[in-house]
C-alpha cells in the first residue's frame, strides 16, 4: 500500500471513529425520537410520504425511502445507518478534498480537515434539532467539490460522482440545493478542459433529476402553493449565541434558531471561547490558501463561505426580514429559505481547506494540536451531544394501533388528539418531539404544519387538517369528520395538548383500541375520498424511482471508473 493510499485509509477510519464517538449512545436498541427526528420500526408509502397532501413536500424523498426500506429492514436501523454514513462521509470527504486541492498534503492536514468538518456547532445543532437527513446534504459538500474538480480536469468519473452527490444530498430539498450550489461554484469559474456553459447546463440537469421527487410532488399536489406564513421568517432567523453577535455565531458555524437545540457549552460564554478556538485554526491557514487564490477551487469556496456567513447575518436584520416575508408569501418554494442558519453549511468546505493549510508544512505535532483544539472547542459533542441523543422505546400500543388500522379495508385518513404537531411523552425525554403517528400508521395522518416557536405561532399549509382540528375541538359530529375524509381518530393519552370538546365527538365513535397510552376510534359510514389519483401517485413514484436510479448509477459509475483509473496507475511503469 502506497503512502497516499495508506493516508486515505487512515483518514476514513478516523472519520468513522469520530462519527461513532458522536452517535455512540444512539446505536443501542431503540429509535431516534428527538424534536424533528422520528424513526419507527415500519412506515408506509402514504400520500403524505410521497408529498401529495396540501402541506409542503419537505420530507421528500426521505419518507418514501424509509417506507420502502422498512419493508425489509427495521426503520430505526435505517435512520441510524444513514446518520453514521453521513458523518463518516463528511469527514472522509473533507480529507479527500484536501488531497485533491492540496496535493502535497499528508495525513496530518487531512485529519485536521476531517475533524473541522465533523466536529463543529453546525453538526451538533442539527443533530439536536433532529435534522438527520439534512446532514446527508452536508456530507455531500466536500465530495461535490472533488467531483467538480474531476470534471474540470475532464475525468469521466466526475459526472458520475456529481450525480451521486446530488442524489444523496437530495434526501431533502435543502440538501440538494446545498450540494448543487457548491458544485456550481467550482464549475462556473473559467478554465478547465471543458466549456463552462456545458458544465453548468449538465449540472443543472442533474439537479432537476435529483430534485424530481419534491418538484413533481409540489407541482401535482399544489402543496405550499399559497405561500408560507411570513411569521416563520423571523422565527427561523439565525440567532446570536452568548458572547457572540449573529455574525460571530454564524462564522463559528453556530446560531441555529432554536435556542434549546444547542449543546450545553453553547449556552454560556464558552460559546465565545469555542468559536475563537475553532476559527483560530481556520484563520491560521487562510494566508496559505490566499497564496493559492488563483486556484479555482480556493476562489470559489472563499466566495461561497463569505456569502454563506454574511447573507444569513443580513437575514436577521429588520429590512431583510421584511423582504423575506414578502418572498415566502409570493414566491412558491421560498419557504425553503426561511431557516437561514442552515445555509452556513456552505462555509464548511473552505474551513476544512484552511484548517488543513494551517498545518500543511508544519511538524506532525501541529496537526495533533489542531485536532485537539477543535475537539476541545466543543467537548460536549461527544457521546450523543452530551447524552441528548439516545434511543427511545415505544410502548407496544403503537404496534397494536398500526395493525388495527392496517387490517381495515375501508380507506380514510387519521385525525390525532391532542391537536398540534409536537408531543411530550414520558418515554421521549424533556424536549418536544414531532408526533410519530404519521410514520407509524398505514393511513395518512392529517397535520396542520403549525409550529409554536419562541412563544409565537407559525401557521402551516395543512388546510384540511385545520378544519378537522376545529371539528374535534368544538365537539363536532362523526358526519362532520366523515365529510372531511376522516376514518380514524387517534387519542394519544400520555402527552399534554389541546383537546377542547373532543370528548363529545369521541362519544359518538366506535372505540377499537384502548390502553394507558393510546385510544383508537373509528368513524363509521361512508367517508369522503381525499386520496391522490392513481395517475398522480404513479407520476410521483416514477420521480422517486428516477432519483434512486440517479443515486445508484452515480455511485456505480464513479466506483467503476475510479477502480479502472487505479488499475491503470498500478500497471504504469
């Protein structure tokens, strides 16, 4: 094994070790249930999973992927595997990017880059917020840089690699946007062995294919077509952390909107200390990178990092908040932009390169010191972000309710009580969690998408769900529910929340299951159909298949061509 390949192997093993150190507690028996993250043993290919409801298609294609894979493998294991792969790929990709852009970089700089990419506030805060699928998009960024460089050098595997990156990142709409912007930043600069217009055109075409599941679902369902609640712009704006202004928080890869979804060390003045430690390693390498400013990758990533930090900072100012409110109300899909801090991920590739450059021509002790500084800057990222990430065990009631709904041949949707999107179960910890019912049940669970944020309310797009909630809270009749397409009402007994006069409604329904955790009621008679047409479902499923083929084809093509390239190199004299 050559020294270059040995360094790559060590970097891969090191990155996997970091991923396991972070996710260790979560890997035991049980399921991820923390804020926006919900995993269940089995989920189903409902209209909601395909993005075919009146709510915006935000969890597409991740929900459809889980529904498909959980037929064969426990859904909780799938989510854990994706999380481990994402963090592993993020660190390994950063090491690979350093080797690609800085060819003289040895093992030390690669390990420093991997550490900066995996061990930072962005990763911690997104884990705590439950954005596990967004981290696949984050992990794709350094690989997208490597793929774009290969394309500029006219290596065929570059296009397969870009396809794989965009498809993997496309597990969420935000992820594919992050990866596409990163790839385009490198591809759009002049130079290289192919025409700029050709590179950009093909990359945009791959973006459309990677985004097909949510683009087609949005077009056919009209979900979110009336715009998002403008209150969400301020509610989800980047936030200043202790001792840091908004600019400092974002520059340190922190500043998530939810002040409760942060590591303990980021709630005190240690946030300032940790940010200075992280940025100290990065800034130390900027002069070395600046000497390479004519390198297209360095130039592209520098501009990208600057924009990624400054724009979310400006996004928290009054006049830009006003512009954001207008956008989300009047431009379809602009709601994707409202969680401004998530875009700071675009700065991570430059940070990794700069940190590697800081120790590029230094003794090995410099690399060790840089790694330790980055780790100590956020000590409570270790072991489940200070123990917050831990597996949850559902009561057997959920299995029984799911089986009862699945056995009933009559179609219809599910309404839930208490109303609202989030729950606090005795078995899920102190943080609010997204209601797991939509993932557990084999029928569409009506949700409004309404969120309570910082004492205010951000309205969702689920208009029919809002009507159903009003019927339940005012004690409406079974006929009212049936006219809105409701076949089932699920009462989650061990969580607080509004119930209103729903006892009156439930008294007129047939109770099919009851224990200390859940009660399930059936609405008898004919229920108004509210399912997507077979043609619409087929079109969206076809878009999902196209996305899966892009992912599989990209990975296979890049792997085969990379293997052939290595084989040729071994046979060269």
